[in-house]
C-alpha cells in the first residue's frame, strides 16, 4: 500500500498515513501534542521535530533515510534566517514518505511541562488561557458582503477549531488596518478563561507576530507583594520581584487594617488605592527588570488572604472583622485588569483570582493546596505557609482541614529590635556554642561563617545590617539549646549564663550577636522583647496546627511542609526546637518555598488547574481559630520553648 507507519515519541501514538502527508497533519490526527502558532505555514517554527532515522528497531520499524521529504525551500529560508538545531525539521513542511519514527522535543509541545527546581515540587503542565494564533483571512468580496471581523472569526474557526469569538471595540478599531497591512493575515492573542463561553481577542497584529505574551502570578500578602513574570507559551519565569505592601501604614496585620476600615470612613478606599498604586509600580518594575514592555502582559492571577482580597477588589472588609466572618464572595473571580485600576499592563489584560476557602482562609491557602496537593497525599501532612498570617492545611487523600492563624510579622523580621527583611547583609543562619556561648553566623550574600577566614572581606560590601526571619528563628532556638534562655523564654543574666554577651537592659537581658559599633556598624542583639515576639508568633502557629490535629483526631503528623516566602529558608531543626511545628522526624520536614506563589503560577499557566482548585476548595473543611476556646488553650501551652505540655521525642 501507499500508507506509511508513523510513530511519535515520547507519546507512543502511531498511525498509517498516505505518502505525502505533512507530519503536523499526522500529529493532529493522532492527537499528538505538537505546537504551531502559524497553522502550518512555515513561519512560526514552533512545530520542530526530530526524525529518528535508523535507530528505532525497538519500535519494530525500519526507518529509511528518505522516510521524509527533503528539506524544502521554506525550511532553507527559515534556517538561514534564524537557524535551527541540526537534525531538526519543521513538522509542517516535512512530509511522510515511508515508515518513520518522529520525536517531538519538549519545546515543541504545547502542553510542555515546566520543570520545577526542587524534587519535592511537581511540574506545571502548560495549558494557558491566552495563546497567540496566526490566521489567514479571506479577502472581502463585493458579491458576498461580510464584515472583516466575521471573516476573521470564520478563519479562526476553520484554521484553529475555536468556538465563538468576541472582540471589544478597541480591537475592532484596529482590525481593518491590521488585516490590510498584514496582507490578509494577522496574529491574534486569543483568551478563553475557564468560565468563559466565548474566546476573546485581546490583541491583534498584522501578519505573523514575533513578540511573546506574558502573564503575572501575584501573591498579595499583608506585608509583601510578590510577583512572577511568566512567558505564557513555555511557562518560564523571566523575573520575580516584590515590594512592601503600602497598606502597612494603616496597620501591620490584617485585623488592624480591618479596624482601620471600621474606624475611619473611607479607610477601605484609601487602602484599596494604596495597594493598586503599588501593583502598578510592581508591574513597571518587573517589566523593566525582564526588559519587556508591560503592555505585553495579558493575564494576571492573584492569590491573597480574604482581607487583601476584599481590599484589592474595593470591597469594605468590615464583615471579615467579626463573626461569622462572611466573605462578600468566596468564588473565584474573572475580571479585567482595568476593573482593578491596573493600568500598566495591556489594556485588555484579564485577571483571575483564585477562590477563597472561608472567611479567614483565603485564596492564598487555596493556592497552597493547588501547589502542594494535600488531598492527594497518602501521609497525614501538615502544610504551614508562614507569613504575617499563617495558613495551615492538614490532611491526606481522605480529608483536608484548613485554618489560618494570626502569627504577626515577627517571622518576617518585623517587630524584632534588629529585624530586617531578608536582603544582603541580614543574618540568616546562627549557631551558638553550648560551652563557650559564643555565636557564629552567616549573612545573606556570603557563604562564609563569621568565624571563617575571609568573612570580613566577603561582607565588606553588604555589611552586617540586621537579622531576618530565618535568622531570628535560629538565634532564639540556639539560645535555648545553649542554655541562655529558659523554657519560659527568659534570657539569663551574665552570672547565670556565664557569658558577658548577656547584657543588662533595665530589668531584662539581651544577648549580643554581633557588635559592629567599633567600625561604625550596628549592635545586633536579641532582646527579651524579641524573644516574646517570637514566642507569640510560634505559639499562634503551633496552636493552629494542634487545633487541626484535634479536629482530625490525630496525635501526630507524618510529614510537615514549610512554605511561605521565607519557608524555604527555615531550618527544620530550629523550627522544631522552638516548637513552631509538631514533633516529626527531621527528614519528614520539607521546604516548599513560596507555595502560594507557585499556586498562582500554576493557575496562570494551566487553565484547567483553575477548575481543579475551584472544585478542590469545596472539599477542604475550614476550622475557625478565632472563636475556638481550645485554640487559646493550645496557644498558652505553646508559648513555652518548645512547649509546656506536648513532648518532642524527635528532639531528644
Ligand atoms: Fe509554524 Fe510549522 S507550524 S512553522
């Protein structure tokens, strides 16, 4: 017969095709994931494949060297203009001429996986809501009068199999010049969110558009706003950046911001304006850093706690300050960026806000659930997203519980006497010799310990400026282990501790971690007030975990995942010495990095993940810490270091 056997790898899909069938056509008929932006016209180069000549006997196919057509002029032109890896062909130009095995390299797959760095993290499968599509449109004909837009839609439907398509007026205004300039071909940025019945054209260019489409995944926290700028085609992160949330001047934590809104008429409006201004600034900054124009940003996904959620949307958060903590809406939201006054991005840019779980458990917690998937865990896993407000998830494949706990900003280095944000010069690692009580430390920006030769030179540029969240956690835990602090959290005096580093400050004592005053630097101490702030924060965190464990009816957990902007930097041992997390073997404590931010990225890159998390949150049971008497009880017990009642066998 004239049919040739075609086998695609890595999918293993196979079929018989008539000689002369383009590889791209064969791939489409078999449902093989082979990318194309230009629809097979040899322009976009997304369809590159590697023919497997001669090495595929394991598939039972003998591949002849001429199993595909020779290079054609389109490919020659493409190669000379932009280059192509040796051995590659354009799938839309290469035609099947005999039995052949064809490999689709990862970058030619639409649903490519973005490999995440850490082994504990899962990959993101690309399936974005916004795609660039090149399309050739029929010219107008006096005898068959149809509008240019209608012919564009027909072309999109025929060439790309899309359903209904809509366009706003600004696009319609640009349509006719674009079609004529592109000689009846255009590229459109086409968007379809998970709740949209129709596709929407967000942008249009004459001919084939070389530029890329970008999206932003934003984790809007009470203290910091962190954003990842992602390529919507391959999911790569071009830049990550953060700014302080300017709402801090209205109150450090969530409840003080809700009170500000309650006490000051128009206070919520002020806070909404502040955060939106900061977001516009962040968009500009991250675009500059990545060297892209901000108008090439077409989508934004947001994750945030309920109070930030309402203030972003311009909804007064007063109801969140009192029982029963009703949200204006807990569902996911699909909006225009313009609705949120985010003007720096493309004017047609779309926004997706992940669903909230309940009044105190927001879209940030949903994002952590999307990233870490406790609902698929075989082990009983506790996930702790450490921030000004901690989100906790406990569960396994049978049941998942969630709560939030008001830890305050101490873990982020705020409310700490020498505290600072994690930045070069901040002390991030601390060890204290239990015999001599002498400390050594490391600062961000250098790999050396403070007692290593060369440390002074290595930190000459950054200086030693303060202590960040992970640093203060280690400092307090090390002070406890070295006997400088008792179980109640009291710092001993020089006589009790035997070290002159414990200095008197009125009626309490401080421990001198670093004295830089001789060279004009700061005196960095851990004060009694610092210890108290950390005790309160960690007690709130631990009490939240215990409350979830009570509700679940378990005494122990099998795994702990530390997440949060600085979750990746917390040392599990020190967290446990401090009693931040329940007792578990140290190798079962895993760092997930900024899981909420990752959840936002997953929702940005994969539109189906939006449906998945919307469904998943319905199965997460929320536990309210604010009105639960046992929370108070656990909180009081948990302020001792590590704890007044619970045992920590793994520490002994
Ligand atoms: Fe665009 Fe082949 S599909 S170059």
